[in-house]
C-alpha cells in the first residue's frame, strides 16, 4: 500500500518506477554501485566530489540521486521508515554540501543532465518530507530547468529536462513551467525524430531510450491533468519502426553509434516490409520477422556525424544462419580514452578507407537502390577523403551472400572487415579467408587478393568490455570486390567475362558487374 502524505497544494507527479533497481540493504549500509563498476563505500559523511573509479558515468550517477529515489519507492512499497530516513538524510546532506557555484563542488553536481534526473527524486521525496531546504531546492532546480540557455533542444537530455520541469512545475503549482515543458518537448521531438521515425542522434540505442522516455513524458502530462499533444504522440509512434528494423534476429539492437552491442529491444512491432530504407541514413534488411535464423544487415549513409553518431558511413553489418558475422567496434564508454575515441573512427567500422586525409562529418548519398524478395542492391557515394568514394552492396538470399564493391577514380583504398568474436581464423590463402566456430564457417573472398592482410582487432561487446576479433584488410587498390559467404568453407569459384560464380550448398550464385545482380 502506498503511504503518501500530501504536504503541499501542488500535485506531486512521482514516477518512482523509473528509478533504477538497487540493492536496498547495500545502500542502507552505505554501499553504491554505478555504471557497471565495483561497489563503493560512501559512508555517512559522503564525499560528493569523489570519483573513485575515474569514470564519468559513475560521477553523473552519484549526483542524479536516482538511487536514493529508489529508497523512497521502497518506503512507499513496504512502509519501512528507515528507507525514508536514509533518503531524507542523504538528500539533505547533498543539498547542504553542493551549493551551486560553491568551492570544491563537483562539476557533475549541477551538470544539466544531473539536474534533470535529480529533480524528480526531490519531487518524490517532497511527498513525505516537509522541509524548507527541500522546497528551496525544488525551486532552484525548476529555475535551471526552465532556463533556455541550459536547454538541450532536440536531445535526449532536453527530453529529461522537460519531464523534470513538468514534475517540478506541478509540485510548485507553477502552471507556466508545466506548459513550457509540454511545448518544448513537442517541438524538440519534431526536431529530433523525422517523419519515418529516425532519431537524429544517430544511434538506435538512443532511439530506444527516447521512446521509453517519451512514454514517461506522456504519462506525466496525463497525470498533470493535461492531454498529450497529438504531434508528440505521433513522433513517439514513428520511432517504433526505426527501433524494430534496427533490432537483429537475436533481439539485440545493431550497435550503430553510441550503442552497446548487448542492448535488447522488446515489445516493438515486428511487421511490415522486411527491407526498409530510412532517409535519415539507414538501410535495414532481413529475410523474415520473428525468426532467429533470419539474415539481417545494416548499411549507413546520410548526414554527417553528430551527437551519438560514429564516422561509420558506407559501413555494413551482416547476420546470417542465425549468426552475427560482420560486426563493428560498437560502444565502449564515454571516457576520454584513445580506445573510446578510436571506436568512433572510420577504421573501427566495415568501410573503405582511402589513402589521404579524412574529412570528419562528411555526408554520404544513397545513389540508388533496388529491392526484391531474393536480392537487394544499393549504391552509395561520398567524398570523405577528398575524392569520390563509391560502394555497391549486393545482398542475396537463398543462398545467403553479401558482395561489396568499393572504388575510387584515383588513388587507392583498403576496405576493412571486422568479424564477430566467435569466429576464429581457420585458413587463409591469397584472396580467401576462412573463419569458423565449431561446425559453422564463413568465407571472405576478395578480388584482387594479392596484398590482403589479416590482423587481430578489438571490439566492444558491451559497456567497458572488449573482445579480440579477426580483422581483414583488402589489398591497397583503386577497386576491390569483397564477397562474404556464410555457412561455407572455401566455396568453389569460376569466372567468365567479368562475372563470378560462387557455388554453395544452397546452389550457385553468379555476380555480374557492376555487382548489383545475383542469379
């Protein structure tokens, strides 16, 4: 039974189920765990400037106080007064030790996202605690949240700011704050999410996050006594197709941009066309919905890198036979390390790297596409290295095969291919690389093959984790054809008049220049 005592005239919108799950007894003993790091003993006299792991996400989590919001929720669930006492004591300690602009105060204490995530905790606490310091802190948070100079329009942080401002405004009885929050989140959603549902933050994982947070926003609007704007509801609904198509057959989101490879997307509609081109810069294709053995691929193009995007244009990922085959470096962390920076670079993705100087933020065009039931082909181009760079991608089904032709009119390129950590090198000879895991094999063929290289690589299968992989580099040349044949170890080949026939257990596949057809 909920034990909530209204202590003010303003409505308390307490979305306590949004606070993270914690080990309550650990927190009661002074232990906290954030950002996948080992537990830290905070004690009773907390050092709020501490960052024992030197981790940006840990420091942010400390100052959001969401872990204390969960104690309030546990008090409401169980009626145990010790939980509320602990939350009240530590929130009060935080407020006294962290005056805005105070000497020695952590920069994370009043970072805009920390303010946005902490304010709902104060609202929930205010249902049970009558204290002037808490009331003053709510007002200070509201002023910051309403400040246009601090607002992150079109960003997931901005959405969190709006949810918080709405809750604080309702609690303090300031209708203008509530109305401002609703207006901002509607305009921001239309800026951040296009009509097809693509989030301009360039990471499907953030599409999932924004979809969830918009669900919280709609609920908060209704609890405030208002009706959610139809435009806001429509943009949230549009996100569902983007997230669904970005979900691989194993249920995990394809790790494009700042998205860990182990994030699952559950509850999104698995229906409609199996291949979808999103004008915002994505091609997603599969052979079937709700089939763990389905093939799945992604291709990147569109506007230059922004926000949570990577320099991954022309990059592809590929799953077939129920296996992940071509992967990318993924997301490691927000830490300022050389490796984390590398994961955002072209070399961390399955792309053609051209000799010369890379120009960050270059847009890529989808020149043409042809989509059929058994094959799809796409041509993409940009000048990210100062010369036209063209990639043609052909995906065939029954049997499964991916062919990629890269070219530049002058100079030379090398295409990079990062394989799933489960696949290890079985054999190699000029132009042919065989990888395997038990009875499963996949073959990479390249034409020309002389000068091809195989080297160990490193990807991130999850937050702060790395795994060794096999990375293949094509010969340095003006044009190269790469063929990925899943389920086969060294298929037989024949060539005639520029065409290439690959014989697989599922039947022969003939590739014809310019490698946009297979038969």
